[in-house]
């Protein structure tokens, strides 16, 4: 948990996705409480609205907007690049922001955001300054004792070279030229739930796809295989620069869902930019909210 008491939300929601990675935006309210079972019910693909997570807007403090984020398994997590950009699209679609920069507090830090307008396809073009990444194992709550002298983590099938990266949330990057489903399903859950990561981690398989591009596959903590992830894109781009595989600057990150652009400076400050497709708005039924307290998957 990144917050203290479980927050409450209203019934109305906004839904959008970034390259297939979709989020629901709710604002603070009293219609239901975001305890794990309730979050699971709302995110359920058949019995709820369906989403890869929930973004909850809290009352602002001055000019800084505030958020909390929840995985579809009900766990709260630090931040999501796509979740942030979906939230920015919510603000733009309701006229609360234009093309001016604004700031959002999430996961204990403040990030800068901007909606640059719409793409030729009518999607929102949104960027978020994710800050400076860290490669310190402590930043992702990784037990250093689990790594050998070559930075490899021990798995039943053998040691695997990893790069821990914090983008405000934990990531584990593995550079390999085998980005197959088989390898993703072998390494993804094994690393995401490895006891060396005290709070779990997001996992990326990656390999350069040109002089300024990289191809990645994603296993998201609390979700599983994911078509796109903003923070994963930032983590891989930064790791590729650190390892000398790609130069700093504007980099293209290709995922199953499409492409994000990530700028990596020489100080490893990262900015994520890409499209967000607005899906629509809706309202949870009163009877659905009433049943959330005792919902079981």
C-alpha cells in the first residue's frame, strides 16, 4: 500500500487506454470503498467494467493534483505511466486542462504532465516527465544477497542477468534476443514474484531494434502479460542507455500494443510520450456498488 486508509470513490468513471493498457478514472466519493475485493470486482472483465487498473483522483493540494492507483488484483501500487496519461486525458476531455503543463502527485512524488493536443487518429497526445530513474537495487527493494557477482539472480532453471530500475515503481529488465511467449511466461512470473523483490516487480524482456529503438515484452506486477506499459518503456529505455546498447536522446519503444517515445537524458531523466484513446464514460449502478463489500471472484 502506498496510502494509509482505504479511500472511497464516486460511481462515475472515465475509461481510456494507451496502446491497449486501459484504466478507469474515479474521483473521491462515498459510493464505494477501494478495498481489494471491490477493486477486483470493478476491474473484472465480465462481471465489472473491466480494466487493467484504477486511478483515483483525490482532492488537490494547491495547484498539485493528487492520485492513488490500484492493480486489478486489488493491490495498490506506486505509479503507472499509462495510468497518469489516461488521467491527463480525463482532465483534457472534461476541459479541466488545456495544453498547459500541470503537476500531479502520485506514489510519493510529483511529476509534470502535458496534453499536446490530438493525433491524426483523434487520440490524445500526452507526455509525462517521470523524473530520474535509479539503478540501485535498494530503490526496487531488491535483496542484494540474491545477486551473484555478475548481477544475476538465481532461478530454478539457472541464473539470469537482470537490471533493476526504479521509475518510482520497481522494474526488472532482462536483455535477451528471445522475446517469445515461452520465455515471457517462464521469466515473467518467476521474477515478478521472486522473494528477493520484497514488494514484487514488473518484468521486461528487451532487445535493441535499431540504432534508436528497442523491442520489449512485459509482465506487469499484479496483472500478468501486458500489451503496453509506460513505466516499463521508461525502465527499458534507461537500462539500454546505461548498458551502452542505445544512445541517450529520443528513443522508440515497441511493444505488443504499439509504440511509445521515451526521451532519456545523460542524467537518466526520462519523459514518456504517446497516444491515449478515450473509450467513454459511465456510472456504476447503485446495486452494483451495494454488492461490492461482499464480492468474491
